[in-house]
């Protein structure tokens, strides 16, 4: 399956997660204009089997898609340095634990992992939307998420299920 990272109405990462949940062996390659390292890493972390730029020559695109179907992870050559840099940054990063988040950040993260909007989070936690934004910004920095979708996927990948913490409570590199 070829999937764009940025789609009207819903994000490509959300669709990617749903496709992988539906069929874990399904091969999904992101085809996008974004060469941002954080987008590449978010897609790979979410289960993408490849990440190709839309300006890839047609012959090369076909070859890369075939490679993905054969089980290889395919990434545009222009992004290999970005991938290596992002991986080095991850290795240098400290392991984070739920205890690194404040109680309120943890509550907001639970809500985000449960798919709640800022408005619903504010209402459920009896705080303003502005306060939700402040907590989101802080917790996303702590977990190195670039946006709410990445934070939700990250939370789910690190022990949050349906807005509840499961498992050993570690959030971050294992």
C-alpha cells in the first residue's frame, strides 16, 4: 500500500497505524513530499515499511516498491543521512520514565492516547484549552513528539492502551 503522510481529513500516520493493526504483515510505504527527519522517524516508528519522496523518478519508485513487497525497508537515498542523524539522536537521548511527566501531563497524555480532542480533554480535566496546549507542548518535548498524532502513537507504543498505562511504565527508548 502506498500512503501519503499528509491527507485531508485524517493523517497518514493514523491510517498507517490502522492498516498495520488490521494486517500486521501488510506492507505500507509512505509516499510524501516531506523530507523532515521527524516525519521520517514518526512513520518508521509507526510501522511504515518504507518512506519515499514524491519526486522519486518513476523507474526508481517502481523498483523501491517492489523491494518493499519483497520484505525490504525502502527509504529515499536523499533521506539516509537524516535517518542516521535521527537514530544517533535517539541513542544519545535519555530513557524516560512516566515519573518524568507531571501528574497533569500524564493525565493529558492518557487523554491524547485515548483519541480525545483538546476541547474534550479540557472539559474532562476541568482546565482550559490553553492549559491543555501548554501541557501538550511540555509533554511532547519530553517524549520528543512533533505533534499530537505522534504523541498518541508514541503513547500507545509505550504502554498506553485506551488511555490507561499498561506494562512497566517506561516511556522512551527501551
